[in-house]
């Protein structure tokens, strides 16, 4: 530890010292009748402030220690907020109501990840999201460090949770469901996550056992809340990978506020570090706004808008990949001709109205429309050569390919176009009384998909076209030439016009009880969905599902701060368009919803260690899946069988410890184990594509004690390899080999010039800045060769197919500058 700190000291120079780390408490103080109350005195041991005429306040307090805050006003009884513990840079919202006749005393203990969760939801600090290094920084970058979340692709924002796939995760922003493009097949074609980290206020994540109010998916829920600004602010983030800017505004009367973000990204320095050399010219641009209109104290409107353009152009040139063993090293050399031109344009507009009938009764109306147009056009000719590798240490050709064993070529052509329109209209509401909450909702969804799929693959070995391994074709060239018309090794041509109408609803009831000092919480709920699939050349099919769900939590009256949770239920995933389309492009409208019986047990223990707060979370889970729709996974492209011809199971256990290992910081260690297998057509159980057994994630923050503005963020990830897939037409029961283990370390070193206790007077040239930091990031610090999938190459001599690993990015250096006004 000391050695690492002195190394950091030599790398960068420090400027100013800070004496303590801070956090922020903010909100609106109201009086009876929910009227804002001005000139309220707010004081802590070390600081104080007062509310504006509209009741708004912001107070800075010392982080990582218990603080008592008092709200006082003439003619009102004091409100005392006791034992508040916030982590560095955390923002906590507290909206007290000051009464004339009674004294309120609230005891609140906030752990390093927020208040204790009884609803199986993990709260993630937005400050951690914005600061930790990663090739694709953002919310998903943090989620990938959690024990049950898996991703072997640093260029992708997609993730799988507890054995599920990328399509099994729900994402909400302020209760509005958001979607991703459909046709993206490789991570380097991805641009941004939909979630703009600069606009985030709260992040909640559930990896299973979630409540009925969330939608119909099998694996997880990511619940994002965007900011409602309380002051004007501007922030910028510049790096070699791109730039982003966000602005927060609020009107003088506080009735209108907005937060908007503009992002640009270019992955060239990451993609060019891969083994495939290419002329890479992508443009990823995203504009997003969240607006709030307060027409009265009871009626609020919110608008979420997003426009995203992903223009991906790639001209591959060459590639050499060495593989094999020490005794039999081999090499694949590929020369390319042609290019890829892919474009993904998406737009979302959503309007949300909230009407507060009474303090305990509210109604919400949410409508949204999502439109995506996607083009995937490519013509790539790859001429490849398989050979041995020169291992002579004295040779000038060390590492080069020699003695070719197989020569061939491969042509891939795609003309895929998709136009999708998704409309949602939902009504939600809640009613609270004492310690009870009733929530309900109904929703209508219309999906209109227009999809044209045309792609083909021709394989040539030693000048002879390789025919597909179907009945009627015998692959015995060149010994026995075949003079029939050339057939593509794989070829798909289809045109689908599909419409889906969905009606869903939920109701849930939760209650909290105090029994002799013990606190007991439960939530009972159920969801149901009815949907109809229709379109050209398909049979109209209707289905219905019913999903009961339950949660229990117990906080015993012990000296130790413990919480126990048990949740589960029946979860369904009605098929979306991609799940209806099989590997030949044909839509199977009779595909039923996949079903999962899910049980999760967990415990949470908060404690002080070395005088600093820590939290330890343990969970064990089991899923039994029916009506499983098998799929193959290549890079980030999922192709379904469009058949409910399998069953599956998932079980695992997770451990996570987080806290202030170093004073004033938040770090964590997570360990997870899972096993998932499926049984297709009663042939026996084999590993599913996301069967990633062991996962270890570490986020560590540190600073030099004498120079606390010089900070380090270290992101470590290790996971065992997943199944490597199989060639086209191949039986997955034969190909069960795994990819190599995934190992990655990302390091970020930054210096805080302005922020925390380091501030300057207004007349200083840095006086208008609230935050300024600069630093360097090193992605894949130890330059590990991680692979995401395999390229299957045929050796004409042996008739064998070799699995050639597709390696991910190597070590990359990035510079980063952040500022906030």
C-alpha cells in the first residue's frame, strides 16, 4: 500500500490540501399544508445555512461520521435529524414538514451504499459511476463489478445477470422504459448506453426477486432517476475517447427545471488496439433532455427526450492471430477487402404527468414513443491462411507464420434493414396510510416491426467452394469437384412485418410492522400480461401469463445492525420480436413466454471497522426455468431458436463487502459463483452460453495522505471463461469448450484542482469553478489477451475447423479532464 502511494506521488504533483471530505444534504422545507417555508435555520456542528423563500436549501457536512442536523424556525417546533452518516460526495435528499405543535426527531443511518434496502434493491452512488475508469464508462461499468453481473466485453454496455442473456434486463428512467437497437452484432458497433451518467441522481439495481411493479423480464431491473436541478450548473468531460457536456437549469420561480446532456464518442483508440487492423470511422452522437414543469403543488409534468445517431464505418485491412499450444503453435493470417456501413438512428419521446390528489394519494399517466431505423450493410472478403509459427528465438521471423497448412477465403454480405416503432401508455398510482402502501398500474404497448433480412456467407478452400453441411451435399472437394450452382454456406433471406399488442397490469401491497423492537416488512404483488402477435405470413396468436411475487424482510432488535431478506415468485418473459425470429429469419408467432421460478435469500450487515462504515451483503438464489427459448451468442448478437423446447436451471451465491477501506473513499470487493445449464429436447443438460462460474470484482480508491487531492481509482475484474460457441449448423452438444478466463485491470489517476474543501474566491481565475480535475486512465493495465468469441476456420487438408479466438482490446492510455461550473 505504501509503495503504491509513493509511486503515485512520483507520477503527479499535488497542489492544495484538504482537511476533510464532505457530503451534501439538500431538499425543500415545508410547513403544514405543504407550503414552502423560507428563512428556516439549518445547522450542524460544523456548518449552517437557511432556506430560500421557496424552502430550498443545500448544506455541506463532514462525510463518514455521524452528524446531527437541526431545523429551526420561529413559531415551529424543531426538527432534529440524528445520526446521519454520508459518504464522500454523496447527496442525500431530505424534505421535512415543520409542525407547530409537535417535535419531530428522525433517526437516519445511511450506510456507504445508502439506506438499508428491504425491497431487494441495491443503491449505487452516482459519484462512483462518474469517476471510476473504464473503456465504456457509465452505469453499466459499475454494474459489471457486481458479483451476479457478467460481461466479457469492455466495448459493450450490455450485461447478463445471474445466467440470463442481454435481452432479460429491464431499464427504466424516471419510470419510463427504454430500449436498445436491435441489429447490433458486435460491441465496437455500439455507441453509448442510453443512460447519461451526467444526468443521474439515483441508481437502483435488482439482480432478481424484484417487485411486481417492475415489468416482465427474467433477470434484472435497472431503475434510474434523473436530476431535478435546484440551481444552474454546467459540467464537461473531455477525453481521447470523446466529450460530453451537461447543463442544469431552474427558473426563478422554481416551477421549471431541466437537465440536458450532449455526448460524442469515438472508439478508434480502443478498436485500433485489437489485432484486426482497420480504417475505423465511427460517429456516435447522443442528445438527451429531462424537463420538469410544476404547474401547481399538485400537478407536475415531466418530459424525457433522446435522439441518438450511431454511424459506424469500418474498412478492415488485415489480421494475424497466434493460437494453439507451446508444442504446436499456429497462426491465422487474414487479408480483407470491402467495408461495413452500419447506421442506427433512435429517438424517444416520453411524457409523464403526476397529480397529487392528497399527500397520501397520487395518480400518474405515462406515455412514450420509441422509433429506431437501422441499416446493416457490409461486403467483406477475407482471404485467410493457416500456418505454423516460427518459434526460433534466433530467427528474424520470430512469431511470424510459416509453412501454410490451409488456404481459403470467406465472403460475407449483408443488406439488413429494420424499422421499429414502439408506443406505450400507462397509468400508475399509489396510496399510503400509516405504514402501508398500495400501488397499482395498467399499461398498453403497441410494437410495429418492419424487418428485412438478407445476408449470406460463402466459404472457399483451395479454390473450391465449400457447400453447406445439409443433406444432398457432400463436402469432398477438391478430390471430387462439384459442378452444381454455388450455394452459400449460410444464407438468410426474409421480410417480416409484425405487430404486437400488449395489455399488462400489476397490483402490490406492502406493509411495515414494529414488534417489540423488531421491524418486519412484506410486499405481496402480482402481474399479468395478455398479448397478441400478428403480421404477414404468420398465424395470429394470443397468450396470457400471471406472475405472483412476494418479498419479506426482518430487521431484528439486535445490537448488530442486521437485515434478512427473502423474495421470490413466478417471473415470465413474453417474447419480443427478436425472440420470435429463428436463425433462418422466419418469425414463429407461437413462441410462448419463458417462465422462471425464482427464490432469493439475502442478509445485510452494517458495522464500523477502524471507526469507518462498512456493509457486507450475502445472497443465495435459485431459478428453475421452463419453456426456455435456446439461443446462441456471438459477441453481442443473440440468435434464438424460436422454440420453447428446453428447460434450464440457475443457482449461485454472492458476497459483497463495501466501505471506507481508506478514509473518505468508497471501495468494494465482490465474489460470485453461479452455474446454469439447459436441457434441449431432453438430450441432457449442457452449459448455457452465459455459464460463467466464478466472478471476482474489486473497486479500490486511494489517495496520498499528504496530498489527498491526488486520487487513484483501480477497477479489477476476473471471471472464468464462458462456452466458446460453435460453428454454423453445428450441434451445441458437441462444442462445449470454454473461452479463456477473463482478466482485466483499469487504472485511473486524477488530481482534484477544485472541489471538496479546495475552493477559490470569485476574483480568482478558478473562482467560478465548482469542480476541476485532470488525470490519466490506463485501460487493460496488464495487457491481458481476453477473447469474446471464436472465429471458426476450416483446414482443407484435415477437414477440421479451428476455433480462433477473437481477442479484445489491449493496453490503452486515455487522458481525461472534468470540470463543473
